[in-house]
C-alpha cells in the first residue's frame, strides 16, 4: 500500500513538472559564468535546458553534432553566450590568440545562425551577446541603444563586437533576435569578482588607475532575468544595453566592493602593471570605459532591476561568495 501511494505521488509530481515546462532553450557557452547561472535560473522557471559544448554530456550537444544534425528537436529559443575569454589569466596576447577570440565569437555565431535559419521556424527567439566595447571609450558621453556608432577599424574590440553583432543580426530576417550589449557581470562563481575577491578580502584591493574611467556593470541576477525577458516577451528585439542604471567609475565600484567586505580601499593598481600582464591593447578594456545607459530596458520594457545600485549588488555578491552557494539565492524570483 505504501509503495502504491509513493508511486501515485511520483506520477502526480512528474505530471505537474511536465505541465510546468515552458519550452526548450539551447545555450551556447553554457559552461561559462553566465551560462551556468542561466541554466540554473531557467530550469527553476520550468524550462528544459540544453547546452552546446566541445565535450558530450547530459543535456549537452557538441558543436560537431550541431553542425551535422542541427538544433535539438523542439528547441524554441537559443541563447548565444559563446566566446573565448579575452582576459584569460596567463594567456599571451598574440595574433593567433586574437584570431581565436574573433573566431570563437564571430565564426561560431555565423555557424549557429545557419542552423537557426534551417530549423523550419521552430525557434521563436534568438538572444545573442555582445559587449559595451562597441562604444568608444569616453568619460563624458552617455551611450544608449540609439547612439550612432562610430566605426574605428583600428580598434580590435570595436571591430570584434561590431562583426559579432552583424553575424547575429543575420538571424533577424526569420527569427525575433535580441542582442544584449553586456557590461561587467557581478556575481559569485566567475567574471571580475573571482579575480578581485581575494586581494580585496586581504585589504589589498583598490581602483585601477586612473580610477575615473567608467565601469558599466550589472548583477548576474538581473542579467539572467533580462535574458528571460528577451526569450518570453515578443516585443523585445534589436539591441538592448545589458547594464545597471547606476553609472559608476572604477574607483566608486572599488570602494563599494571594499565596503561590502568591511575592508579598506587604499591601494591603486598602476596602469603599467595591467599593460605588462595583459598587453597594452587588452589592458585598455580595464583602463578605459564607457558610460552606458539601459534606456530601452527602463523606458520601453519597464524592466525593474533587482540590483540597480552597486552597493547592494556588491553586498549580495560578497554574501554569496563564501561559503560557496548556488549562483542564484533561494529568494530569487
């Protein structure tokens, strides 16, 4: 009798779980910082999630399989997070590395779009990442999605993001396509915080010289919610700035992060150190910045940020960092 009751409960649970499924989402770059958080979040919300990776595994298709067989059956949305880490620790900024960075974003996205367009319109939404590096560095201008872009072919990162977006936009002739220009993503488990946490924890952290450069940022909780908005809301398409509404400098962020850890913010990292570690061209990503506003999210889509202020975002990130906890805390809605 107990076994029968248990079996009935299991059947009822599986039936409810099946009824709660909202659809199937495929994520490229799903093993990265944002990808792992997005998997967790979308599954919480009732989605079936598959990822694309170089290695096979549960709920995983390889790039070779994708190229040969197309998208997994039933895929309704695709999120494109693919791209080699530009600031990979220990990597030399050689011409070959630059080619790999470019190919991992632009060529991979081109290949993915071919599969999207061949999917007989089963895919309803395509969300592809880009970066705020498409805007020229400036401490004065405030860029939004309607700001005309100034092409600078001598700037590798502007060319990279421009070509990356162009590759993704090719899908828009058949599929609702959203391109998210992401700022620095704050959260436990990856990104800039993993690099900065321990120096700040031991009281050795501080801004990167000169400190006045803007630092466009967004909390991981908001980023995954914005991606979900782009998947579900049929009015969302085109370019969206994936940044928080509060514009801060590198120094302001550093003070907020140090305060969240109850540590001083005394030391400044000289620019020449970053140039030695990353090369002058790569170091510009950190030494320069852009003021970027999420105009469309606020005005068109009425998105309500969970962490609009950097102080609160830093406090939540620190609270989740140690001991290790899931990417999205239990109160995430």
